[in-house]
């Protein structure tokens, strides 16, 4: 199969799980013998723009006509079987949907977050759950609260894009890949077409080695922010330390707005280590030596890469009991769930996960079995190809994404391809 992947890469200043997922998926498809090309923009390139060019970026968020023309020309020239959309913010924009329609190529989209119903895509405000924009037409609450970068002005382009392009997304994509059932349920309740929402969990590569022994530390690996539960974790750990600790240190690795606070909190302590920003190999080694991975996010997550990576290494997780974490962690079997936002509940779960090494090892074995069943590369490839085939069949078979008027259409994929060039919706 010939796939064109469309993605706006996030800034390299901080690790992006989404960039990681896209790169791994491209590698997986290529290793399986498929042709995969990439059409991308990089947020890093914004810094090199002129002052006027930087000022113009917000205007491109709802619609970038240059991208529409460039992508449509490439699609007509290369004639891929399918376009796989990922992130389009800020430089690509939903104009990529019009380009697919112009060239007559079916599109699927992985929804890595909640940007279909929430301008910043997080369902998070002030460190907690916010659903004020879910199901609304204008996303005005996000502007009122300044949900993107705590700025009303910066939030406007995102709110406008969501409002004016909502129907374009819903009509221009044959299959939406939701990365958890929890995410799908939120989107379905918002009014998105449920028949085209399918769950395709992210996969993670097999690390090639599993945890040996009982582990050396508890590990938080991710963005250092309030929404990821870092301050909650600090409070829970202080509670544990006051009671004598749990016998292993807490290691935090990552970067983010709370980096200074975490550095100061960890300074001079024997029971805490802030490791800074690790490369992928350092992350893999640390996960493989963990008693448990800790994911105390205050806002519901769409997935949990760190949890899946821990499972691959035979390591259980301690996670907040909401969002996708509930379907990733089988409480008491592959890890433990704590009451979201509750420091005492988190402290209790951390105490229990370290108290009995025999139970922890059993959880680790169960976590590995769950990884093999649901999050391995083989499973990821199978579900990805199923989604592609369903999207192509629906498009060529006269489904919602039928070819533009005037194109050849017999229900045959080969005949449909023959008439792609030219025409537009």
C-alpha cells in the first residue's frame, strides 16, 4: 500500500509523544513493505521566519491556502492509496482536508488529543477537567478562559479553526482513529459521526528486555506540569516521606513549566532524584529498572505511552483512575489506580505497589501479557491496515467520502484510482 503521512511536527524543545508515535508508525509500515511518504511542516521552523512571517502564523491556523495547493499537487502526482493525517497545527491547517478532496484521495486521521472538541485539545483548565466547549458550536468558553497558553488572543485562532472547520473534518475523513475508548466516548457524545470513530491504541516497540528483579525506583517520566500531576505526586511523596518512605527513591525525568519547582524540591534529598531530560535509550533503561511507572495526571489522558512502555518491560503502573488509564491499567492485576487529584490516595497506591515484591512481580508479568495482546507492533500494524482498508472500501464504495463529481466510479478500487486527477468538491 502507498501511504502519505501528513504531520506538523511539534517543537523539539520538549519531547513529543505524538512525534514519537508518528515516527514509529512510519517505521512500522515501511518495515512491513509498504511505501510511506511524508508531507510535513515543523514548528521549529517558525523561529527562522521574519517578524511579519511570525505574526502571520495565527492567520494560517484556521486555513493555509498554500498548503492546500501544494498538497493537492503532490497527491495528483504521486497518487497514494490513502492519506493519514496527524497533527495539522499550526502550519498545515485543515486545508489538508480540502487538498485530499481536490485530488480525490481518501483520508484517515489519528486523533491524538481532543482538538475536535477543545481548542487546546486537553480538556484541561487550571489543572483539572474542563468540558465547557464539548458539544458547543463556537468554543467561546476557551477564548474567555484563555485556555491556550493562558492567553485569550492566542486561543482565538484555535477556537475559530474548531468552529469553522468542524463539519469539514467530519465530512472529509473516512476513519478517525481514536487512541482509546475513553477518547472515542467523549467525541461521540460531542456529536462526531460514531460510525467513523474506531479505537486503535498506540503501539510501542518491544524493548527487547524485561525487568529483572524487583526494581530500583519509582519512575515519573513525562512533562513536568500541573496537568500531568507533578505537584500532586510531590505532595503524595512528602506524605510518604513523613511516614518513613517506601524503601526506594522517586525518579522524575522530563522537562516543562514546573522544572524549576521540581529541581528545588528534589535538591538535597536522598529519596528523590530529578534526572532532567533523557534520550530514548535512557528512558528505556530507566523503565526497565522501575518498581512501577507513575502516571498521576489530573486531567483525563487520551492514552498513556509511559504505561504501555512499562507494560512492555514487564513493569506495573500506578495511574489516576480516569480517562484512558482505566482501560490501560487493570486495577490490582497490571497495576494500581488511585483517586484522581487525591494525594492521599496516590500515596496509598505507591505504598501498596512497593510493599509486596511478590505481588509486584505478578503484576509485572500480567502487564507484559497485556502488552503482547494489545500494544505490540504486530497488533498495531494489523489494526492500522484494517483501518486503511475500511476507509478505502468506504470511499471507493460510495460511502460518505465519495469521489468528486465527474470521476470514474464503479465500486472498484482500481477504477476509482483511474479517475482521480482533476475536479473538486
